[in-house]
C-alpha cells in the first residue's frame, strides 16, 4: 500500500465557493457554496436533476464552471500534484474497456499514475473481486462494476473520495458492505463525499448531509441535526400513561391508535428512558423512518418543482 502523509490542516478539505454552471439556457448549479471536512462521510443529496453530478465534475476539472471555484485543500484539481494520490473519484461504473480484465484495468491505471501495480491485486481482494480478477469486465454485473470503479478510485490511497451513487446496482449484502467500508475509510481520517437522490440509502452511513435542489443549497447539517426534526414511534399497552409521562417531560405526543404514540422531535433512547423511569411496559420503539424521509422531501420539494432560472427546456442528464 502506498504510504501517504496524513492530511495536514486543510489538505483534505473539499470546498465549493459560489459555484455556478450554465449549459445554454439551463442553470444546472446556482451559486453553490459548502465545505466537506476530513474524518466524516458526507451525503450529497438531492432529487434527480439537482446538479449533484455536475458539481462533482467541476470539482474534478471535467466541467468548467461558469463562475466560482471548487478546490481540494485550497487547490483546484488541475493544479494538484499526483492527483490520483490526492483525490479518488467514481462518477460512473461504465468507464471500462469491456475486453480488458479487472486486474489489467487497475494495473494500466496504476502504471499511468506511478502507483505500484501490486496495489491492483490488493484492492481486488479488499473489494471482494479477487475471484473475478482475470475475468473480462464486459461480463461484469453492475454491482461488480461499482466495486471495480471504487477500486480504481482507491488506487492512489487518496485522502479524499468523491463517489456518485456508489450503491447503484449493489445487492443488500453489497450495500451493507459499502456502508462499513465508507465508515472504515472515514475512521482513517479521509474525506468522503457520497452523492445520492435517496436519503434512506445513505442515512445509515453518513455523518453530515448536503441537500441541494435545482442547483441551489437547501440545507447543510449533521445527520443528527436532521434527525432531530424526526419523530419516534412507541407502542405500549398503557399508552395513556406513557403519553402523560412524555408530555410532562416536554415532548409533543400524538396518539395514533392501538396503543401507538408518535413523539415529535425525539430520540428513541430518551423515549425509552422515560418509559423505564415511569415503570411503563413498551412493546415497540423505533425512529419514524418515513418521517425522516418526509423532512428530506419537504426540504427539496418546492425547489425541485420550481422552474429553473432562465430554463426553457427540461434539465438534461448532464445536470444530474
């Protein structure tokens, strides 16, 4: 494995400042500003057509901004020395030569980036592709291609990873593996930015969320802050007593019938503690996942349905 110096100061900070991009009459990204910090997994969220992919492409120098800039460690991508060893990116799982094996694909990339070719075999093992190393990529499933794209992003052992919909095509086991892998990488102090159009897809692995719609920043917060606006569902054979106990603690409680209470802006552990102290039996206690998704939709709904400034036609695929 290539040994990199740990991120020093702002080396791992991804920063977007007043970033704007127009494609003709379509305003894909609109004065967007945010920071992504090391040691955390940040979910880059928004509906399809929100401008997520365009923003990532501008970070990687693949699309020229109309105005503003995007930097890693205070430097634009085109000025990075040995960029593959500073930023790893997986924007799509289609950039492979179909007749080349997975191992050869990574070895070619490693040679071009002055990375030891032994890194290819190491990554194929770490990402569960060792048995497919000598298979041609043309026969890979979408999930296998996603893993290979992630292996390519990790070739230079970079401190920053930019991933566009990395769970697309993965089965449930693969999604669980991806969550653990991203948490492991963030635990090493790396900066992880993961785009998705589904909050439910990333909420079990991210620390922070960036929510955009129509190219504009709608909300930047920790997941804990966002979840603070969600609710807890609790069911008890003595729901009236539990509702009274929770109300005394200052919670807003809405009875749902059949012994079920919905407790607004609460945490499961706190609601459970109130029930325990009050000697009240609880049969069910969970966060209201649908409510969290509703919060996300409420943040993006109006912006996503509003017409884009100056747009005379629907947003094309390039503005994802």
